[in-house]
C-alpha cells in the first residue's frame, strides 16, 4: 500500500542525491530512468491536480454556451 514519505526519508541527503542523479539521467535521450514509488512521490508524481467533477461540468457548460453563441 502506498504511504507518504516520512521526514527522515525526505530529509535524507543520500536519498536526495540518488533522486538528483536519476533526474539528471532522465534528461539523457533514450535513457529510461526508473524511480521507486517513494522517490516518485517525493517528486510530486502522485499529487492529484485534476479538475473535480463540479469544475469539469462547469467548464463543459462554458464550451456549450460558446458553441451556441457562434451558431
């Protein structure tokens, strides 16, 4: 099960150095850097930033209104 990293993990200079090196490696064309789930989470890979249902519906209504005005 997925869990947030602890302060000991996030403040660990060795872990931070490994992540830094992997990020540098990821910039090499064709290289497939692999991150552990904990490392990816520390980089923000699992932060949910999608629209919620209400905002998505409101944006769809805006599009429908714009289409109606253009016809």
